[in-house]
C-alpha cells in the first residue's frame, strides 16, 4: 500500500527548516511506494495570526534582546513544560481539522519544533494512527524537540543521540544518526572542482574566493566584513550573497561600485542554487545556521563562523569549533587575518579534512529510507 507523508515546518524563523523539509520531499516523491509527500507550514495552516505574532516576537527579540532570547533557549525545560500543554492542545485541534483528517498521513515529519507538541496531541486524537518523526536541523537538540509520542528521532551527530538518551531518556532504538537533510544537488556538486565552478559562474578561476553569506535575511554585518577584506594587500575575489535583503544588496552595490582593480567584488541577492557558490568558494564566512553548515560540510568548503544568533546557532558554532571543522571570528579584522593565514599555510586543508569526518551529503536519502522502514514496521505491528 502506497504511503502518505506530511512534512510540517516553519519559515518565519529562517528558511533552513523549510529547505530541510523540501529536501526530504524531493527524495520521497521519487521513491517507489510513496503516494504523496506534502510540505506545509504548521502555524500558517493552524493559526496564521499566531504565525505573524511569533515572527514579530522572534525578530524583535533578536534585534533588541539577544541575551534574553539566548537565556530563554537555554531554559528549554521550563518553557517546554509551561508552553507545550496549552499551546499544543489548542493547535492540535486546528491541525486535525484543517489538514490531518483530510491528508490522512501515514508518517508526519517535523523539521521545526514549534508544532511538535501539537502534532503529539493530534496523534493521540487522530482517527487514523500515524508515525511522528522529529528531524532537528541543527547540531544541538533541546526539550522542544522531545515528546513521548515521537516514534523516531533523525539527528545530525552521535553527540545528539547521546544527549537524547542521557538527558531525556529516549530509547536507543528510536534514535537514528543521519545528518541534516540537504538538497540532492549538493551530493552532485561535490564532484565538480572549485575552479570549474568558478568558470561556470563567470568569476576568475585563479583567484582566492571568499563567499560571505548571512542567511536569507543577510545578517552578520556583511558590509563591515567586506570593508575589512578589501583592505587586504593580496588580491581577493569576494562574493556577497545578501539573500532577500534587497536594501543591503543595493547598499553594497552603491558603496563598492568603484572599489578599485586589486579586488573583485560580486554582489548577489537570493540564490536558489547555493551549491554552485559554496562549491566555488575557497572560504565561506557565514553565521552558523544548521542547513548552511551542513551544505558547507557536504562540499568541504572551510567555514569562518561570524556572529551566531542566540540559541541553536551558538550551539552549532561551539560544536563545529570543538570538532575543529570551523573557526569562529569575533571581528571583521579577525576574519581578514584568518584568511591571510589560510592562504599561506595548510590550516584550511586541515579544516577541510575535519569537515570530511562530519559531512553527510546523502542525509535526506538516508532519512527517507528509514521513514519507509518505520512505516513498514508500524504496518506489521498493526497487522499483529
């Protein structure tokens, strides 16, 4: 019997969660035995008004109260217990009425934690039973991703599996170390050399290339980083991807329209095919979103992490630096100094070798295969 998959995500807190869901959807739709694989925004479906409010709260906390937001993230036990029951019960009724009863999924996969408690409540109330799967999109997991109703956890690294067992008493058989799901194009892109990507993109293939990104919103004081790099004596090729931040793109283009002949600056907006630019870069300067880091690991592009957002990005930064798979810079000048050192030593290559130990470019395929096994096992249990 063909299986129906429902992927529940959010994008008001960044596009990475949705990218992970779409990566899984891409694989599932091509697999034999999948009737459907639909991606929905959990809050957009259950309560568009609450989505707007959550987005407003999140971005204002990041703008005006980062320490408070980080403190809230670290106190996940308290917030998880106080919010999950009332919010989960209320949202579960809406999800049941607006999507679950019509969709009749066999497996529900969450790539964002916001609606997990609601899905857990809905699972207990649903007319048709389904499996519930948690797919965190970072290298750290907290209380919001955990619930007794969850049947399987697909995590990025063994440390997360250990944390689930030790702190949350999750049974080992429920936990699968798969990596963070990224688009299949990244698996294909690793076969193309950096100089070849540079040629295809129309940039100088022989120049040392620094890619600067700040996520979909163009965060991370990109203009200050660019100014620092353009003071370097040796020629650089700098590619700045500003995402959907049109104001920043226009500002950078105007400010550096006549930046001189020594360096080459390329300013791009939202780029859907980021594997091309990450594949072309000799170094990637970015904030450590989980998807961004997984994409860079897949292509072995050395990471300089800068200005991680409170919460999960600080944990991502700590994890990758502890694994010697990235370095963290505190100022634009430090970024420039790191790049200067890397150009004349083997440090960059050592980082790439450490990245090789963590990379899981086929994570989406691995997870999709486990989802079928999970549902097959569930089907056997129901038949007993």
